[in-house]
C-alpha cells in the first residue's frame, strides 16, 4: 500500500508538471495566432482573452494523455536509474503488479479527460462560436484600427477611419467604399459599380430586426461605374449604410460543438458525426493504453542516463498520434469502416504494449521448468 501511494503521488505530480508545460507552450502558440488575427483586423481585442480562456479546457483534454504518457516514462526511468525497480523486482514484484499500481492514477485521469471531451468542451466550443458570430458592427468597431485601410470580403469593401472615440463609440473622418451590382442598367453590369461614402463622423446602429448599419453624419456619397461619366452625388447630414461583417463568421453548429448525445443519434447516418464521437471516446481511452505502453519504454539499461528512453518513446508516440489523425481522416472520407475506425489504432497499440510489457524471459523460464518436470526436455 505504501508503494502504491508513493507511485501514485509521483505520477500525479509529474503528470501535472508535464501537462502544465505543454499547455503553456500550446497557449503561447494560440496567443501568437490570435494576435496575428487582431493585427489583421479579423478579431477584436475584447474577444482575445475570452477565446484563449475557452481554449484551455480543450487543450487540457488533448494534452493530459500525453502528460500521463511522459510522466510514466520519467518517473520509472528515474526509478531504474536509482535502482528502485531492481529492489522491487528482488522483492518479487512483477511488471504486471507494478502496472496494477499505476492504473488507479491513470483511471482518474481518464475520467477527467472523458468529462472534458464528452461534456464540457463541446459546450465551450459552442460558446466560442457564438462569441465569434456576434453583431458585425460590434466586430467592426472592435477590429478597426485608426489610420489604416481595412479591405474585407475579397476586396468588395474598404473601410477607413482617422480616429475612434471608444467611450462614445464614434468614428471620425469615415471612409467607406463598397462594390455593388448594377441593378438599374443591366447592360452596364460588366463593370463594377462602387458606392463611396465619406463623412465627418459615424456610429454603429442596429434596428429592431437585428440589421446592422453605420450611421454617417455630414458627408457625401458617390455612386457610379469606373469608366462611365454618369455618377450620382449625394450630400447628407445623416445616412444609414448597411454593414456586412468584416470577418468570416464560422458555423455556429459544427460537429465539434454538438453534444455527445446528438452525435450518438447521428453516428449511423453521418460519417463526420461518427468520427467526432469516436474521437471523443478514444481520447480518454488512450490514457490507460499510453500508460501501459510507457511502462516498458521507461526501462533504462545500467550505466545509461534516465533520459535515454525518451527518444524512442517520442518516436512511438508520434506514430501513434499520426495513426489516430489518419484514421479519423479516413473515417470521415468513407475510406475506413466505422466498425474499425479509431478502435483499430487503440486495439493494435494495446496489443503492442502488452507484448512489450510481458517479461518473455520469465515466461520461457517457467515454460522450460514445466517441460523439464514433464520430462519433455532435458
């Protein structure tokens, strides 16, 4: 019991340390990617920390299996170097008994990952999608950078403001150019009609139907086609211009944000739903499987460093992770049967880990002793 508590305590501490480092690395990568979108005007600064916070449980669900895998390798490689495993073996503990002491901690980790992947993460992804699909005017007001032209919708819209008063939510010296279809004269539809608006100030506005506008004040509006002499010029004191989103809104309901119950109902009809559901189930199941795989890989030969086993362990994990992603891709495209799906990767890894975990020398010794007693071999 003391040894079981000792191993469990060491595994939990090392797992938390490894997972924290991995989460920090991936969060920094996500932060750099999101900051690039903020600099490009595709994401507001107000959403930055919210989206980063919502990404943390998702990353935790993906990185905890990796943390358990490397924690087992680091803990037991240290025990091999310090000759603790030699003492345990001398006391009569087999590899499978050591594994039985490791499994309780890994099962708790598996339950935590299952709660994240099956329950919490889909809800958080749905909240993130709703944040990204908020009012286009709100997005524009947050993403516009004063003194810089913003080209959106494939060059069909251009925005520019000289300055923005964030307290009153008012933009000063507004320029807006929009490419429009020529509905008045179809014969001139080959050229592009542009609506160009310049105003002293502008504010965002949303009517009772939820339609978004920019209300420009004290300015001019020009409408015409390049190469044509006919232009419409309008002076106004107040003009509401329909505003399209400056960003590409993601789908609100995707398979990643659907509940696990909905995916279960669609699994036989939709391959994408089946692949997403299998992924959510396989990720928690990979925790004990990776622990089983890591235990024999943690073996360190005498007079070798404790980190000598990390390189083959990393290579094997890369193969395992790539097999998972490739199987999911094949399942989504219909090139792999849902019956096999991701289950085949877990089954093959479990068999491979069991082969490595088995002490074949001891098995052969016991078998030889049995044969000698029966008089079959000398």
